[in-house]
């Protein structure tokens, strides 16, 4: 479906360009995840005509949650009955039940599934790479001649792809795009797919930054949120990343089911002891169309979650990691350039199943979305129809909110004149809303910068909403 709206102003100069590549498969779907990710073994079982129903695996995950924070057994019984009656065949449209057998091997595994596999089948890799190549080639006219400053390979679990496949992917990209010599090339990795030779292979393939999805160093917490790795694997993966890569990121979550302030303190102790150059720390939330949205675990209340955020900010600052975005902390020279480009309303081409992109021309700004399901994506990408499912030209009414949705996440904000440079619109267009933000103490009074105050960062949704209300 294509939606075309009236475009905004003229851009005198195009913004920096990044490339996002989505690799959609995981060992299994985490119960809190609303990303476009697909359980590899569920896909494999479906291709053999097996059932997608969650069956008894649901009980294992629920038991892990209740081990952290018990709830009355009657409530558990109601949730269990509902879970087993629910059809979860479409992972992207419904709340897919996680394969908890992977998190607790003693519960047993599904017949015919290789519970030790940490790689995609070679034939599937090659088919997906062919689809990515076709997708990229179809998109080339929109970005022809522009230099790519960053590449981010996300998912899913991209580290399920072999180093040889990642090398093939990057060679394919370099053959078709002008990738800057100093480009930041990030790969997301799961400690559950950790192998020493694999990490070294990714570096040899051209990856120069690794982002490791640790989430917690507490085994009970990891089981409660359905992760496939344990704390020992997480520590080993981070230690090896520090040896192999010049820069890397640790992803942590706080306000996890049943988590206390002391538990978070221990997580931070472990993470900071590993001296990461970059730490991303996100508050755990319940997202629509996930398993946990249907069967929510007990979470810390708002006051405790706020105390946890304060603790994260204090501990990272003391360790020399400066907060530069709502959830991002880095040492000097180690900020994520790809994400900074998002937050500064730069351009990015997105390829792969479910990938989104934003591409500017001198006349308009276009957002695109690819087909989400991997099978449909692979079929469409190599067909004349192509893989783009939705395309829309942003209107003048869209741009203030879209710009502020990104820029106000940055602790230092952005220069005020960046709004005009990236949208083609004068700041006079949003003067009343800027004034309202300043009056409420949510925006900095400095007219040369667009920057949220400390209060504005705590109530960021309210601040961003000002610009939505102005333009709708």
C-alpha cells in the first residue's frame, strides 16, 4: 500500500545517510519482544506441517516468572488455560508464546528440533541474501551517489548468520553503495549464539562494532523474561567482544519482572566491571501484541522504576560513561553514530523483512516499510513487485512531531537551525509550541538549541505531544 501526502519544504542539503539491514530470525521469540523477529525453529516446524500452538512450553516460562515474584495459583491457572487455547501462528500480528524449553532445557524440547543450533541453515542464508541484494538494487535510484556513513545489522538475532554470510552481505553492500572508509558497521549479537571463532569471524568480515543483547546478568531474571542465554554466557561474550572489537555496546534492561533495586545494583556492578565503552539501558515495558501483554508479569511500580533510572544515571556517570540520549551512555569517542543519525533526523535506507527507512530528496522526505514476514519478503524482493509494502511522503503536518520525536531524546539536544536543515521548514512554524514547552519547564530557554530540560526528559512523551497537537 502506498500513501502519498503533501510534501514539506525544499531541502538545500541532504542529510547523512545510513543503512539498516534487518535479519529477522531468532532462536525463539522473547515474550516481551515487539520487534519483527521470527522463531527459526517455529518456522522450521511450520514448514514440516507441525503445530504452532504453545502447548506445555508456556508453563516453563510462567514458572520462571513466578520464581521471582509469586502470584496466587488461581490467577496462574486462568492464564495457563487461556494461553493454551490461543492460536499464535503469526508472530508479527499476535502475541507469540515463547519456546520456554530453550530457557529451561530440563523441561524437554520439541521433537525434531535441534536445541543446540546457533546458525541458520546455509540454504536459508543464501536465499535471504539474494532477497537483500534484490531489495537493495531496487532502492538504489533513491540514494544513488550518496555516501553511506554507517551500517547497522539488526534483528532478530543477526549473529545467527555465519561470518561468511555477513562477509558476503557487506561485500554486496560495498559493491553497490559508496560506503565511507571510516564507516561504523554494527552487528547485534545474542550471548546465546556466542562462539569465540564466530565473533572473530564477524570482525574479519568487516564488522567493527558489536552490540550485545545481555539484558541482565541475573540467571533468574533472564529466565523470567525468556532469554536463551545465562549470566556466564553473557560475561564470556562481553569479555571476548572487548578483545576482538575496538568498540562495543552492552544492552541492559531495568524494571524487570520482580526486580529490586539491589538486583539492579548487582547487574550494574557486573556490567561496569567489564568496562564497556557504551551501555544502553532501557526500562522494561509491556508492548502490545506480545505474550507478556496478554499475560503480564508483576513489574516494579512507577516510583521504584524512577529510582532505578536514577541509579543507572548515577552509576554510569561515576564510571565515566556520559549519558547522551535517554537510554544511551558512552565514553568519549564511542557514541553510536548510526543511532545519532536517527536522533538527528538523518536519512537511512532500510532493507530486509520489516525494515523501515527514511530517505530525503531536495523536494520531499519519504518513509518506506518492507513486508514483515520473511517468506513473503523473500518472495516479493526478487519479483517485479518488490518488497516495499508501504511508502508515504511526509507532509508539513508530520514533520515537527517526527523531528522532535527523535531530536529531543538527545541530552544535549540539537542546534535550532537543524530543524530547518532537515525538514525544509522554518522554526517559526513551531514557535508557539516551543514557547509552551519553555513555559512548562520542559524545554531549555536557549533559543539556539532545541533541548529538553531534565524535567522534559522525564516527561518526554508530554513534551513531544506538544508538537503533535500543533500540527494535527
